[in-house]
């Protein structure tokens, strides 16, 4: 097992991670504070009336239709992917079943071919004792 260097214990590593995290948080905080201050300086200090009608720069109808089409295409792709995966798994299962049947009774595990569970006197193919089939 690889041993850490003697000067790096769990507490020193933990302390270094805390210091690094705090430094990163302070840098991020100062960046965000500076960005907010710059954004506030760009705002107008008085009310400016808008001339003419207010128009949308991005039409909502085509965006909504595109979003619906995109969702339906993604759902269709998901369903087709699941169907293809199911079909492959079904084919693999059928192949495994034919391989198991071709190996015959010698390939079965000892638990399934033990005399207690597979003797014709004690059980039927359904697993119930033959005397109880009335």
C-alpha cells in the first residue's frame, strides 16, 4: 500500500483544501462585486421615454413550435432507441436459449439436476408434487 509523505496528514490536506476553497470564493466574490458595480454604472439615471410602438425582437410563435418539435423528436429518438435495445436483448436471449438447449442436460448446474428436485416421483414439470394435481 502506498503511504503518503510524512508531512501530509489528513488534517493538513483538509486545511489546504479549505484555504484553497476560501481563496477561490474570495476571488469569485470580488469578480462578481466588480461586475455588478460596472453594470450599475451603465444604467440611466433618469427616465427616458420610448418613441413608437414596442415590438418584439424575437418572435415567440416560431420558437415555441421549434421547442415542441424538438421535444417530440427527442422523445421519438428515445423510444426508438429503447425499442432497438429491447430487440437486441431479445435476440441475445433467444441465442442463449438455443445454445443452452444444444448443450443438453449435462450443462445444467448440479442444483437443478439433483435427484431431490428433478426426480419424476416427487415433482411434475411445474414443480408441484404429482400427488397434488387433482
